[in-house]
C-alpha cells in the first residue's frame, strides 16, 4: 500500500487531531486526578489539538505512523493519592493506554461482525477508501503510538513507566542514562534505518501484530 494513499492520509490526520490530543489529555487528566494541577494550569486539560501537537512528532506521524505529542508537565511533588514515583508511572502509562483504548473501540465493529476483517484488509491493500480500511489503519496507528511511546527512551512514556516500577537504585541508574537516551533514540529512528538496520521497527512490528490479532480475533 502506498505510504500516502488517501485512506492513510485521512486516518493519520484523524490520529493527529484525535489520537494525539487524547493521548496527551490522558496524561493531564490522570495527573489531575492524582492531585497535580500543573497541566490544568497550563491549559493542557483539554482535547484541543493546538494545545498538544508537537511539530516533529506530528511530522513523524504523517511520514511513518510513529510519533508523539507535546510533553505534558507533571509535578510529582503535587501528587497526593500515591507516591510521587508511582504517580509519575501512572501518568506516563495513561497516554499509551488511551491509544490502546481507541484501538479497542475501532475493533468493535469487527468483533461484532458488523464489518468483515478480510474485506477490510483487501480494501486497505488496494487503497480503497472504505470504513473497514479506515478502522484497520486507525487500529494500526494507535497501536503503533502505544508501543512506540512505551519504548524505554527519554522523552518517551516508557522511560517514565520503567523508572516508576524499578527499584529506587535501578531507577537512579536509569536516570543517569537520560542525557544520552534521546541520542540513542534518534540513532535508532533516523541513522540506523538508512544503513539498512531498523531495530525499532523490528521490535514494534511483532508486538503490533500480536496486539492486532488480540483485538480482532481473540
């Protein structure tokens, strides 16, 4: 399927104006529910895309299907209902989980047999602009957003989730790696693929395949 076929473009725009804002809103909402109103005070407790879109992350969504939104500010010392460490992990996980929830919603018509999966796959393959094809692309992009953002590289959500569940001593060592984490992420995203090596794609693709099967078949 062409990377910039009409179904792909439409769904990526939908993800940009729905998926990303919901992802970032979920961070802000979870922090607010835990007692931190930092994001609310900065206008991030909203579904308005203008408050959440990051230029580079948005461009990557359009080009590759993977990307991110503008980071939501969270003050762990304002979190009251759990420990600051647990609060950071919860608020970080809320964004990717929101994408999984959106993927689940998109899978409902297939699970209820209102739409046929095989027909939708065929429509996707031949770039036919149908509801089934759009929903399948939406499932893939939301799963891609979830899995990509759970990678343990700063500033992605996975690094904060991992720091929240690791013992303090290991979390401290992970924090020392943070200044170099973004460089490794850029290396994996842009440099190695030009050399024919794509470790992130190799990691994400089978996970997305497993999750797609889970949503559509099991």
